[in-house]
C-alpha cells in the first residue's frame, strides 16, 4: 500500500484522497494554529472535518499536541484513518468519527473547525460558525462560482454577485469571507481575519471567531460592494449591504458594474502573519509557504489589486519591472505593494488615472480624456 511521510507523520494512502500539491497549505495550517496558540488564544481541540487520509489532523495532534477529532463520512476512509493513528502512536490524542459534517458540527464544539471539502464550503458554514469557539479555517475549491466565471452558481451558493474581471481571484477571497461573516453573525459572532489567500484552484481563509452582538455588528459593517468600470479600470468600494452604487464612472463616464456583497476589510493581520512566518521557518516548512506568508504580511490594506500588464496595454507601453514601478508609486506619495494574487499585479491607494499617468510619464488628465472618448 502506498505511503507518504510529511513532517514526520507517515500515512498510508489506501485509495483515500491525498493531494501532494497542498503540503504548503498543511504547513500553513500547522503554522497558523501554532501562531494562534502562542499569540492570540490557547488552543486545545481541533476538528478536521473532511479528513480523507487524516494527514492534517494527524499533524495537528503530532506537532501541536492538540486533541484532534478526525472525521470522514466514508467508512473506508475512517478505517484508513484509524490505521494511520495507530501507526503514528497517536491514539491518546486522536478521536475518529464517521459522521455527516453538519450533524457533527451541530452536535459538538471545538476550539478550531477546519472545513476543507471537495467543492464549496457554503452548505457547512452555518454549522461550522456555531461549532467553532475560537478559530475557523475554511477552504473553497469552487473558484469558478466564487470568482464570477459561473455567475449563477456564485449567486446561489454565496448570495453574492461576483464580477469576473482582472482581480477576480481577490473577489473570490472576499466573497467567501463575506459569506463567513454573515454565517457567524447569525449566531451573534464576528470575525477578525488572520490570513486569507487564493492559490492554484482554491481559496483558503483563517479567521478568529469573536463572541457577542457588538462583534457581529462590527463585522457586518465591513461588508459592501465594489463598483467597477470595465472601460477604464476605475473601481470604488462602497460599504453597506444597501448602498447607493454610482451609476457612471467618474473618470470616463461609462456605466459601472457592482460586485458583492463581499468583505471589504483587511485580509491579513500583519502581526499574526509575522508569527506564522516565524513558525514556518522554525519548522523548516515549504519555502513557498514562507514566501506566500511574507508577501501577505507586506501587502497594503486596499480592497483590490491592479494588473500592470493590462494597464500597460491600455496606455500603449511595454510593462516595466513591477518592483521598480512600485517604487515610482511610492515616490509619488502613494502607498503600494506587491500582492500574492499575481506576479504582475500590485496594490496601491492611487487611482487608475494616477497609475496610468505614472506608467506613461504623462499628465493624468490626458489619460482620462482619452478614455472618455472611447
């Protein structure tokens, strides 16, 4: 029977699903749990809701000494998980359950609830938001609905209208986070985002769970829409679940399109990311995980990113080195940073006119005038 070893934990695969490309994410999970326990709040219990081989829960028990409940509805997977617990000598720290996820989540409480299903987590968020005492770790692999490529599916699953544009990956993250915030609010709970990212074909969110009506109300105030102009690229965040969305672009006059509701607040807690990086380094984790956490730590807090290549094509110039252009934005008095969402993208508090003007080395009014004529 095939076997793999991941950071000292050995598991038999036995036909159960195991994705070798997500070792990075499991490294980030362990580092995030360790960072939370060390800097935010003490953790004792962890639920791996869709366990397959059980590798994530086994690592939480082995490396962090957490009491891990490892669940899967498939009886063959449960049999394999039991074998893997015994082979790693973790019987005293691990419990195996063979339950429907929603039934288990409604019946019991855990410090950390980890939802990593095949597809959308939407149907499990209500129960997970009730079950988690301190922390939620949520994965979504249905990026087409989240990011606007399958619009109707996104509307059905997430009660949001995601627009498929150049920053669709970030839209997916923010739509998922908005859905989590609404699910928590039903139970009079709020959230404090710790780390969120989009990678390959999925989105992953880590957030602290905050108790109380005031926390729920505060989180709900972070929801809103993004009004986007497909002609010139201007975009504007508009807070509230019932806002007045501008009908026309203030730059070029073309019609704006609204996307949301979604989370407009921060995606990362910088001090938490710093702790995660420290944990990753100490644990000799995947170097790509360290790079991802580092970029997230350094990313400025604005609701969308810009794609430099797209703007350069519109301006009619060749792209420049992204780090050099970020320096130009900073020299002009704007905040700017790279973003993990794309190697050709950046975040800034500059508007599209200023960005295009700096790229083209021209008066920003020239850019605005040319876009208005189109």
